[in-house]
């Protein structure tokens, strides 16, 4: 992108990250049947957003002007990922975490780089089930499981 856009977006993401952390302190620290409270994930994401926005702001000082190189925007890819993200949010409770995350990641990987289906399916499956297992079994948290008609 451009240096100006990246600088402004990094400042916006920094403020957003701080806001997420501040607002997540208002969430209860524990939930029923879970050792990991609902406030942990937003705090981690907010901290990650702050770190990445600082990194982006730092990187803007390294940009080299190469003249007028305009990149064309790829609206088709953007819309496919946007629609799949909306469907992910809508179907999460119905289909469960593992299935919806697997489908979302598979679609997103294929939109970003076509081909390599085996690698896409392996990474999507391992990530979906791995995060589910880590969060539900190891950390004893709760995520939407598999649908009742699936088991």
C-alpha cells in the first residue's frame, strides 16, 4: 500500500487495540464450566493488534519511493472472503467451531492462492481441530462443538 495509508491505519489499529483491551476488562473473568474466562481472548487479541500496529508504523519509515506504482485492487477476492467471514459468523453455532473454521480457512486459502488442495485441506483441518482441542481439552474452555446430527 502507500506510506500514508499504512501510517494512518497503524494509528487506527493501535487505538482499536487499546480500546479492545480496555473494554475487555469489563467482561467477567470466569464463565460457567470453564477455567478460561471470556476476557482472556479479547485481551490477547488487543495486545496482538497493538504489537502489529506498532510494527506497521515502524515499517513505514523503511519505505522506498518507487514512483507512481499503483496496484489494482482485487474486489472479487475481497468480496469472497468477506462473504465467507459473514457466513462463518452466522453458521458457527449451527455447524460448530471445527467445521465452520475448516470451511472458512479452506475457502480463504484457495482465494489467496489457487491450487495446492492437499496442503490447504491438511492445514485447515489441523488448525481447526488443533485449536479446538487446545482450547476445549487443555484449557478447559468452551467452543461450539460438532452439530448433533453429525455424531
